[in-house]
């Protein structure tokens, strides 16, 4: 019986975290890194998770949230604090659709490649943290591209 109360308490806590995560534009469910974690998060919202799944969900969402916190904390360093929405309100897919100019000149791909190779965020340290999370890389790429576009526009005015 003791375990039941602990499970319900953890489920309530994780329901809040899962809802916040799923509302933060976490990427498509069909992406291999997202399939399992999104399924478990949705099951958690429906109250249908096992204790093991709740532990896995907690580890995965903590890792992903930390990665995005680190990315967000880098905005002042790269001069993009006014150029970017907070990460929980930033939609990668909308940015991807809107960044056709960046796609044409290869800036987005080049920047993304450099950020991935920089290993700014450590890979998950355990299997229950899920697969490596990539949204923070695109978030930083968008910030860098936004600042370089802004800098180019400002230099063009002089």
C-alpha cells in the first residue's frame, strides 16, 4: 500500500512535467528520439504509466530540460537575447519552414553541424534518459542565424 501512494505522488508530479514538455514544441512524435518518450509522456497524462516508465520519463525530461536551459542561458553570450523566444515557446518546425533563405545559402546546415560537433550538452549518461536531444542545437542555430542576419542588416544600414 505504501508504494501506491508514492506512485500516485510521482505520477502527479510527472503529469505536470509531461504536460509542460509536450506543450513546448518538443518535435514530431515520429522522430526516433521522440517516439518512446512522447508515448510515455502522453500515457502519463492519461494516468497509465508504470512506475518504471515514470522513472524513465523523469530522467528523460530532466535531461532534455537541462539541455534547453543551457541553450537558453547562452543567448546573452551570443547576443541573441532579444532575437529568440524562450525555448518553451519556440517552435522548431515553424522556424524550419521560415528559414528558406538560410537553407539556400547553407548557413543553417553549417551552423547546425558546428554546434553538434561542439558537444555543448553532454549525451545522456544512462539509457533511461533516452536518446540524444537535438532541439537545443536547432535553438542555438536559430539564435546564431538570427544574430548574423541582424548584424548583416545593421552593417547594410551604415
